[in-house]
């Protein structure tokens, strides 16, 4: 068992984040550029980003602001100038910060355009003052800085992702369903602190979303109807409510951080909370809950490493696959049943499109969580969707390859159309 490699992957892919990762990554780039310019007042901030980044940064609320916008994220990052906080750099925003950022936008200081880059995750921010300029480029991962340039001087330039894409390729060679199953059963619970942190952080924001009116209030509405008898108060409904509530709060700008998975806070929430909800209702020991959540996170990471961080397909479909596997484990399923749950899940929500990060993501997450539960329950009975159906093959690894092909090749035109529709009706 490659235990060190498992922990390296978990520590790299499970990252604490405040707010949606795309606008926060833009803020991070602006903060880093702001740190390297002379002078405090920006005369111009130029943001260039790939279509997938723009799509996910346009409509989602920025924590603590009740507002959204790529231009706002960039202005706030420049004002904060605290890139050392990584994806938590917008913690502690003040009313003065927000007012100053909005003033910069009104004065036309910030401009946004689509970058001329083939990369799905690409952000370039140039900050100019009357005295100086700085340029920062982020590629492939949300905090992966490949270029820092200030006043004509190259401070940092990487040809290879500092998140180390070559290392990712090496790590994925040992990562498979069998090795994940072995790791989960042999690792000591005391070593899984990062999994415990993901449970604690994501449960807190899920409960916050159930208590208070965030976004579309999907989770809160489900919970209300559980109380008044319209919906049953069972493990499945509670799991959907809790998970959707976490997304409600996060998409509406809640100031609580989450543990993200593979660069997405919503993926972190939807990989964690359905499993936690089932564990609570089944009254299993906390150690078993931790192992089940670890299964969910690792299978999500495994598929996302193959699939890519950004796509035209909704990322919650992948994290819900992980959640379905964690629930299957809690129900007493073994490796065969977990593989069945993967097949059932991928044969169900094959083509859910991503039309950007927004409050409506909570509805998609509720749908994916429901599908994960159905897939787990069917798999526990020994029932698997057949390889004659759609993109499903005899083995889940082959089915995942088909999903990757669909997401990365077959939906390119759909991605362009979605972005065109969004850009026509929105002001970045």
C-alpha cells in the first residue's frame, strides 16, 4: 500500500477554501500582482480568463459581500494584497473594502475579457499603478502560479505546473478502486485528520444552510417539508437537504470556509455531507463515518484526475459518485457493490451540463445526491446497470474513460454555447 502517496493526494486535493474557487482564484491572482507593484492605488486591473473560469465566476456570490462579479473579485483581491492566505484571502473583508472595490469598478479601473488560451483553467491579471505594473498567470490549478512579472523583471516562471502535473500522472498510476479499498481498511483512523476536518467544516456550513435563508433555500425548503410531513424524515431526504443546504450557503456568499475536493468547494460538500448524513441516521461509529467519507473523497479525486478540473459537465456528478460509494460502504457493501454503485451512477446522470457557479447549483447537487442514494441502494442489492446501456462498459474504469471522452471532447460546442448565452445577459 502506497500510504505516503495517498496522503500526498489527500493533502493536495482537499484544500480549505472560502467562497467559490474561480472568483477566489481571480482575487488571489490580483492580490499577488498587487503585492508586487509599487504604489497603493491601482490605475488599471486587467483580467483575462478562460471561458470555463469566467463561466464559474460570473454569477456566484463573493463571501461577505452579497454581490458577485469577476471585476469585483479582482478589485477585492488587489485591495487585500494577502496572497499568503491562498483561497482564504477574502476572509475578514470590511465595508470599506467593498465600497472601495465598487468605486474602482464604477470608475472603469477593472476590465475583463476571455483569454486566448486553450487551457480550461487559465487566469491572467495585470495590475498597473502610476509607478509600476505586475503580471500574474495561474494555470491548471486554482493556486498554481506559473508566472510573476513586475516592471519587466521575471520573478517566477514555471513551464510545469507547480501543483506538478507530472507528479499527478505518477500518482494516478497506483490509484485505483482496489488500492483505495485496501488503504481505507489498513489506515489508522488517527492518521485521517484531513478527513475529519472535511467532515467538521462541511457539516458546519450544511447546518448553517438549514438554519438560515441562503440563495434558493433548497436544503432549508426540503427540511421544512420534512417537518410538516410533505416529505418523509428519513436518511435519504435528510442527506439531500443537508447537502443542498451547504451549497445554498456557499453559493450565496456565506463566510464559512469549506473543505474543497479537486479544486471545488461544492464537490467537497457533495462528497462529504451525504455520507455524513447517512452515518448519523444509521448511527454508525464515527470511525466508520470517517472511513466512508475517505472512500468518497478518494474516488472523487480518482475520477477527477482522469476527467479534469473544469468541464462542460457538472462536477457534482463526479463527487456524487464518490458519495454513492461512501453510502454503499455504510450500508455494508464491499468492493464489488461499490463498483456497481459507480456504474449505476454514471449510467444515470451522464450528461448534466455545467452552466456556471450560481445559487442554482444547490438544485443540481440535490439531484445528484438523490441519484447517489438510489445508486447505492440498488448496488447493495447486487444490481448493476448493464454494459448494453449507453456509455456503461463491463468495468467501471472503462465507463469512466467514456465519461471523460464525453466531457472533454463531446461537449466542447455545448460549452461554447453556454458561455455565449451567459455573456449576452451578464456584466462581468
